[in-house]
């Protein structure tokens, strides 16, 4: 899994940042072409405690604002969902990611 923002961090560093308020999120973006509408998630981003998660997802919000509304009937519906998710800081999936890190660690140590 590709997570943006954790390059150079150890698992202990990541857990420390999460305890300080860091989180893992993804954003949504909607793109419409007349009768076809696509709502897709972004990559997962690690948001450190001092970073603004709304600003981090601004590009996805802008894409949705300009290109999401044009499909009927799902364009407006998916656009509103995407904008709500992005403007509330993204979809927080921190528990799932931390659980995945713990599972990967258990698998790695069981090999030896």
C-alpha cells in the first residue's frame, strides 16, 4: 500500500505522531462526463498533527468543484458527498492502517 507522507518514518515514529494527533486519511474526487460519473478515492495520506488536512485535500476538492457536477443524476450527488468528505478533513482510516501495521509486523516476526 502506498501511503503519502510516511517516507523516512519508522513504525515507532508513526505511532508517536498518531498519539500526538496525526491521522491517515483519504480524499474523494468526482469527475463527470454527461451521463457517466466517477467517484474515486485518493491515495492514503498521513497528516501530521501540525498539518491542515483540509488544505492537503484541496486539489481533490477543486477537481470535484469544476468537473463533478456535470453528470446526471449522480454528478451532483457524488459531488456533494466528495465535497463533504474533503471539507471535513478527509475520511479518517487511522485505526485500519495501524491495525495493518501491527499485522504486518506480526507476520514479519513469525518468519524467524
